[in-house]
């Protein structure tokens, strides 16, 4: 077989000869190659998880796993309302590749390891594991995330927790609905929004009539039910008992009832979504469906909010994972592709774009892992106050940045990036869901205001967090001063005036948070570049606009 040196002109070669194309990016260790992630895991107290994260990094970087990620999105879920004889079935069939992907994630505790095996750094380690799997196949991360988050809502209700938490902590994966005995494992989904309500969950029309004990009989519909083949769901409904309205309650709705009979759970259709295609999202109807109240009747929003906070955290983690995939694929292409006599990686315009994308990823990564640290079991009261504000702030900004980041990375691959043969087309379609799920932009921005109004300690805790890097950067100091002044002004402003500035406040707080984290955890020159590019007087609107004399090659080399 004849070999050709790079750049050698081939005359008379066969038409199918391929030159100047990088190989498929497979059989790589996604943890070992990710220096910012490794350093952050240690920096936030989970260095003890290095070995298991390294094993997972090699797995998700393998050709077999990446092939499964591709197939799971190519062969999308199919709903079966009835079996061949006409009995209600209400099941969703997934490609076997999807089951292999989620099975591997569950086996490594990407769902509930932090709850099942608590220790300092457990939530950080679990966040890192979650990101490794979501980097390559994001659709399966939906039920993984909801199962992790549901623990916070369920654990205070022993009539549910005693039976279900051990199953949720299991690292077995069983995709079937089993009626001839209890399953040893379980995944949890959620169904809150309705056609007429959307984010306004109090506008729901689903009702629950008390049956005695903790049980209610539900009638209604849900417009979005995530992962309908989960074993149980958290559902919001207006409950009544003895002819008395109790208010909006949170119900735990199992697919299979304790005596082995299937619960009424009618899958009307699956959503035809822009992205997140490997994961099914359904419209479902309840008609005599049995649910068990979680927490106190009439306190549904308060009960489910802890789950929502944690799924919002996972939106940040999932977006950061997608940014890592985008950066890794763009860098791989640029190192293996030559144009106009030089590798793309060595051409200043491209190097600058790649460096800027890498900085954005590192800031998002640090934001996600710092948030995860605030959810640790041993978190202080100050940490809990900080997370109440930092979670919506981070969810708003990081998830907004995801789609543009994916597009810019896709463009680095040129025409290849725009084809479904390469993973960045899928990533570009995937990133918007993180900004929409668990509250789109306006909902989250208003939640920032709500956190400040209802919990004065959260604003103080956020100011303390930013104060940890006071004096390290004059540019950041000026930004923090302006931001805290805006926060103070909006805290006492008319509601409409405050709402009109909610996005500005969320953005300013998020950038201050990220810049402070970069100063504490990234190389100092990289942190200074990030601050100048995002907050400096000569900042640009697009990626690839970095300060003059930036050592872009050093930033790229780190990633």
C-alpha cells in the first residue's frame, strides 16, 4: 500500500483516496484528556473519585460507546398504546443502544451515588460522572437527573421513601415494567406542565380525590411527561379530601401499583422534538390513576422545589458537558486538518476562536461543580443560602450560552460539522433544551428576583462569594460594584421595573460568579483573559474576540 506524506500532491490517485481529514475521535480517555475537569474535581474536594472517573472516561470515549450514542439518536423511541390484542400497553420501545448507554451510567452512580454513599465531595464526584456521560450522549441524562433530584422531595415522606429510595439507589438497570414482583431498581420522572399552563403550574386542571391514607385518585392530563418509561413520577394536582379543597399537592405516581397491577398511565403520543431525540417525552392522561401524596397536601410547589433546584443544577452540568464535547471535537478537527499550507490549529484566527470556546467551557464547568459543592450533605447554612440564588443565576446564563457555543464549534468543522455524521450537529440541536427545561429564560430570571425578595441571606451570601476575590482584578471589582448596586436597587424597586431588568441582573451576577471562580481555579493568565473578554472595555459580541497579545495557543493546549 502506498503512503503519502501530509501535504504531498497526489496525481493520478484513485478518486476514493482521502487525504487531509482527521480520523474519527474515538478510543480516547475523556477524563484524562480533560485537565480542567480533573483539576476542578480535586479542587472541589472529590479527588478520591479519580479512579472511577478515569474508568468512566475511557468507557465513554470508546468507539463502542460513541457508536451507541449515535444509534440511540438515530433510532428514536416508539410509543405503543396497545398490544396486539387491543389491551392498553402504554409503553415506549427504545433502541437497545439506549439501554446500553443508560445502563452504564446507572452502573457508575451517575444518578444517585451522592445520596447512596454520602461523604465529603460526593455531590461533586457525582456531578463529574454525570458530565462524562452527558458529554457523549445527553438524552439518557434526563431520567438520570430526575432520579437524582427526586430523592430530595421523597426522602421526607417515609410512606414512599422506605420502599422506593433503596430501589432508586440501586446501580442495576431494568428497563421493563415488572408486575410479578417488585423491581430491585427504579428511575423517577416528572409530569408537571399542562397545555393551558406551561410554567404556570398553578393553572393546571389535574385533580386528585382522596382515597384514604396517603392515596389519591387522579384525573387530568400532562402536556410534557419526561421519560415515560420511568418507574414512577412526581406529579402536581389540585387535591380534595372530604369535599374540602387542599390546594396544589405533589403526588408520587408509580407505573405499577403495590399489588402488581399496572396503574392507569395513558401515553397519548410522543413529542417530535428538535433535539433530545434518544429520550422520550410524552403527553399522558390520568383517568382514575392512583398517586400518593408527597409531603403535606396543598404544599406541592414547596415539596417539589428541592427537586427542581437539583434538576436546574443538572441543566448547568449538562450544558457544560456539551460545551466540552464541542471544544474537544473542534480541537481534534483543527489539529488534523490543513488549509492554506498550515494546520488549522496553528492559524491565529482559528486558535483564537478555539481558545475563547475553551474559556467559556472552563467557566461553565467551574460554575457547575461549585454549585454541586453547595448541595453537599455537609453544606453550611451560608452555602444553602448561596445556592438558592446561584442556582437560577447559573442556570439562566450558562444554558443561554450553550446553543451559540455549539454553533461556533460546529462552524470550526466547516461542512462536516453541519452533517449528522459528526456529533456537533446533534449537540447543536441538544443545547437549547437545557435552557428550556425547568424554566425558560424569563422564568429563571424572575426566580432570581424571587430568591432575593424571599431570602435576604442569599444576596448576602452571593456578595460574600464574590468578595473572596476582591482586589484580584480591577475590571472584575468594578463589575461587582455595579452589579451589587443594581441588585440593591432592584430589591426595593417596583415589581414591573424589577422584572424588566431581571435578565440584566441575572447576566451580571452570573458573569461576576464565573469570573470569580476562574480567578480561584484557572491559571491566572487564562482567568484574566476571560475577564477582559467578557467584562473589559474592548470586549466583543462573538467568540474569537480576545484581548491583543493573548496567548491563545497556551489556552488551547490546556484543553
